[in-house]
């Protein structure tokens, strides 16, 4: 009888399909006109379909079409009434004007359908996206339907295949996700002979390109191969659409539109022949095939030899080209059929049963379940050959049974008999039977199926011997008790079987839970950690703890050779053999070493850590007991650990590369800014000095001689420009000291008014015509500071106020101490600070938008660095009625000396 559960659609799958359909309904529809080569008529067919929709009064707009000079395409595009077209955007690049698709205009126009030719096209530099398929994604997200074209050689996953066939490496590719995203794919097919005829007639390329194309890309063999690739890729996409439709509508039956085969693999020695037979069948049918192993709770107790045989069988299937899958479930037939229906399998291959027939009645028949429940799926039964049934030296290995569980079973039955003996005088026989059944449950839950069957039979015998008349004999006076004994035995066996099954399910669930918990713990720690060394150490530690083995992570060094980065098997670095095996695994992307088919004599198993862009390193696992090996489930868990480790390391490597790129970009930006500033701000005073000095040197006698006032002006100019040049160089040197950490702050207790006075004296000549107001009435308290450095801060702030405020405007200085801080404010009446630039003005080489653009843009940066070295902070804000305020806050720590003390140091420059 078929399991009704298998015929019901999965509610979770239906819900996921409904959500996916709802999500796709909000976006635009994508139709791809797919071809094998240029010239098959993709653009022509696309425009023809667009015209048909235009005739149905649908808003159709041509965003971009590339005709390549083909007369038929140009005629169809311009045929009245012409299709509306978006104007192209023009981009200047290296002295050339490039025309390209205008994404912004398309999003603003928002037609119902937009025609965008050449999906794989690379956009002109400076546009929103580097690739046109990214533009199409934005249009689809905006709800605009798209018609587009693409050739098979532009599909990313087929790029290397096309290069191998044609000898041409295609640089412009489209990710496979775009092909899978398409709601409809229309194959535009043209036989190779017809395409070559079009090429000769000049309908594909211009006349000067025809001969070269015919002798290279457009050779007939190339076109045949490309045509097959296009047909296969279209068929795969159509098959995906069909399976998606079946999932969305809850269709559980198989639609045998394409051959797909599943072979059931187990620990049987005959599975190898089934695998080879299935491979021959798949080869003759040109069909994809899968090898499935279903692990049930009962099979968790397989012997080590059986587990190794399962591993070998699956490895054989993988070598022969199968997709190998391990499933978990209670019933093999149910899991196989569920997998077959989910993947639209047309044929299932199983082995002919060789066990005694009575086992089918007791344990059920896999073959019978598959045949009865398969529906439209064909089931092939093949006679296997026992490949291990060859004579081998030595005595045959026999399965040894432990006697202790059976002894305990007898003890439990004896205990049940004792309890029943005590209950017998005042209890019915039915209650005594319940006692024996309880004993069977206890035995089954503790010792398994064999002892429980023994307890069932022994319990029936004890019940007959002690509690059925005539007592103490197996003779039965009332034949009705025979039915009682039979029912009692059957119920006991059923209870034992169910109890053992539940026990195995619990053990299997516990094992899966432990694996999940181990994987979760590793993933959680790897997610939280940063740095390659810490990630490597954590991954190796988790592998060592879970698998009871020594583990190490090997990563390429600067010379490209693998070296142990972290782990518990660091001595692997001393073994040239192990390093050679690890290098092979890294280079070929396949596992090697112990427990594999490649270099199995090695002491450790070396698993490649594969990232999205290639191999990252190797995870080496060495069992602490040389004779131990990993079964299939633990291999799967180890594979998950390897994947998690590779993802974490790739994340760390990408983060490091991103940091390097950011630092490089910042360094390049600073270099460009420095060169720009130096080239202008250092060259200007040098040019002035050079001109003035030249004029002084050329000064002659007579009427052409300079008068003393002119000579003084020129000398004054040389001095001023030299001082300006000295300030620029000093700022550069101060910035270098700040960034290198060489700036030493020597604090002294100084009054603010003395430091302010010293700074004003330094810039006195630039203050001419300015009204300077100073308010330091409450600044009598001493402040710990480095007088020389803080004087430089005030000088830079005063020069900044002079530079960014109109000539003759006032400047105010206000200082005071409050609590344990001292504050100093420099106020001007300039144009203020542009909104949002209050922090930017303290960045290196940043110059505000003022009247003057002189300087390197380092003055305020130096101020912030010096103030920060004092433990203070500097901020900038706009004044209410125009101008800016720069506020410096310094902490006052410790007790100042007595103002009357003769040891009070004087402020520098006072």
C-alpha cells in the first residue's frame, strides 16, 4: 500500500514557491533572445516581437539596439511607425566621445517594456554600473519588463568551454544567475551552413571582416559545437522552469520529459555492479544520474567493514560521474522516492534481493515498496555480483555475539516471574502478561533486538511454566491458552521491534544533534574572530576536538609554498612527504592522503580549502590512531568543517585585501594631494624669491638702477616669501612628527595670557589693520602645557582666521578656566564653515572654500594633533551672525605651583 504522505505536496515548499512568485510579481519580466553565435537573428527577432507588442498598444521603448550595420535590422528598427527610442548618453573618455545606454533616462521614462540589446556589453567608464546586465537588474527591480539578447559564448559557466572549442577567450560575460533569472528564453537557432551563407553575403559583418571571421571563430566545427551548447543550455533552463512549475503547483508525479536515473547504493558488495550498470545505462541514454545512500536508524550500527564499503561505493559512483547524495530517514523507499520526485527522476535502479524471503515479511521489502509506490517512475532490478566473494587466505570472519545481554535478558524475565509470582494470588493472568511485556520493553530499550526477541520467547515460556495449569510443566490443558501464547509472543515482538526502532531513532537524532551543535559552535566562533592566525587556530582546534585527531591549517607563504599556520599537528611542517601531498591537494583542488584514492600511504588526510576565487590553503587531519578511519557521516561533517573554515579564511583574506586597497588608495590620495599642494604652494614663493633676487642681481648703474626704496621692497619680498616657505616646510615636518609618533610633549605650568601674548607677537606684522579683542579675565589659573607646541597651535589658528576673514575684520580671543579644564576660543567674522565640513577642515590637505587658497591644508591638522597629544580636543563651529569659532579645550591635571613661587617658568617668547 502506497504511503499517502508521499503523495501530498510539501506545505513548506508550496509556501516558499508562493513567496517567490509574489516577489517576482513585484519585479519586471525578463525575456532573453538566446543564440549560438552573432548573426543568427537575435536582435531582429527581438525587434519583431517588440513591434508586435507595440501594435497591441503596449508602451514599448527601445533603450539600446546595436545593428552592426545589418540592413535588415536597421530597416526593421526604422520601419514606420518607428519605435520610440531613448537618446544615448555621451561619455568623454581619453579624448574620445563614447555613446552608451542611458540608464537614468530609462528609469525616468519607465515604459512597460524596454528593449536593451547586448546583455553582456561593458559600459563606458563613469556610468552607474560597469556592466549592462547590472543596468538590466536595476530596471527589473523598478518593475520594467526587459527584452534583451545574449550569445552562448557570453555565459560565465561556459566561458572556458567556448575558449577550448574556438580558441577565443571571451572577455564580456554574463553570470549564470541572469540566465536563471529570465522568465522566458527564446532560442534563435540557425543551422551552421545557413549562418555561413549569411556571413558570405555580408549580413553578419562588414566585408573587410568576413574573411578573418570565416577562418577563425566562424569555422563550421565551431558553429556546430556552439549550437549544441546553446541547445543544451536552453534545455537545462526549460527543465528548471518545468520543475519550478511542478513545485509551485504541488505536482508530485514524475514528468519523464528527460531521462534522469537514480541508483540505490548500500553496504552490499553487489552495489559496485549496480553503479557500473547504471553508468552504462546513463551513457547510452545521455542522461544525468545520481547515486543515493539512505542512512536509517538501523544502519547506524553498521560494522566498520560495511561503512568502508559504502564509502568505496559512493567514491566509485563519483569517479564515474554521478552526483552522490546521502539521505537520512526511517524508510529507505520513502526517502528514495521523495528524492526522485523532487528531481524529476525517470528511472530507479536497485539490486535483486538475495536475502531469505521470510525477512520481507518481518522487516518489509524495499523492492516491493519501490515498485508499489513509484507511480510513473520505472524501477530496474539488476542482479548483482558479490565482488568480495573471492577466496582469500585465512579463516572467514564471523560475527561474534556478546552473551552478556542475553544473560541480562534472562535475569529480567526471572525478575518479572518473581513479581508475577507475588501478584498471582490476587491478580488476573492478563496483569501478569503486562508484567512480562514491560520486561520486554526494558530489554529492548537497553540491549537491542536480539536480546529482546530472546526475552519475548523466554517470557512466554515462563508464563506457561509457572502460571498456566498444570503448573511447573509446559503441558497446556486448555487449548485456548495457545492463542494467548501466540498473541502474547506477537505483541512482545512488536513492542520489542518498535522500542528498538525508537531507540535507534533517538541515537540517530542525538548523533545529528551533536554534529549540528559542533558545526554551530565552530561557525559561531569563526564568525566572531578576526585575523587569519586566530581563525586557523580555532578551526584546527574544533576539528581536533570533534574528530579526535591532530589537525593543522596550511596556507601559502610569500614564496607560494604551503606552511603550517596553526593547529595541533604543527610537526607536519617537518615532513617533506606530507607537505608534498598537501601541495598536490592544494594545486588540484582534491582531497589526498590517508583515507583517499590519491597517495593513501600518507599519514594525514589533506583537504583543500576552496574559496570562491580558487584554493586558499589546506586543512590536514591526522588520526591519533593510525588504524582509525572516518565513516561517511563523519566525512560529511568534516567536509562541512572544511567549507566553514574556507569561508572564514576567505573572509579574512578579503578583509585584508580590502584594507590594503583602502590604505593604498588613501596613500595615493595623500600623495596626489601633497604633490598638488607642493607643486603650487612651494613653487609660488620660490618663483617670487627667484624673481626678486634676479632683479636685485641685474640692478645696474645709471638711470636703470633701482632706487633704495625699490631695492628694500624687493629685499622685503624675498624675506617674506622665504618666511612663508619656511612655514610650509615646518608644517610638513610637524605633520611627519605627529604621524610617526615622534612628537614629545613637555608640559609646564603656564598662564594662558603669556602663551597668547607670545603667539600674537609672532604674527604681529600680519595683524595690521585688524581689531584684536582679548578677554582673559578669568584665565589667571595656570595650565599644564608644552609652551612651544601650544604657541604653534595659537599661531596656526590666528593665521587661519586671517586667511579666511575679510581684511580689516575683527578677531576675538577669549580664554578662561572652568573646573578642571581650560578653554581658549579664536573667533573671526569671515564667511564661516560650510555646513557639514566642521570635521573635514581638520583632515590633511583639506582647504576650506575661502577667498585664499594658499597653504598646504595642514595647519588645522597639526593643531588637532598637538591638542590631542595634550589630552584635549579642538572643535569648530559657526558664529550666529557670521564667522567661525575654534574652541580648544585642555585638561588641568594635578596641582599647580604657588603663583608667588620663584620657580614659576616663563612662557616661551614672552
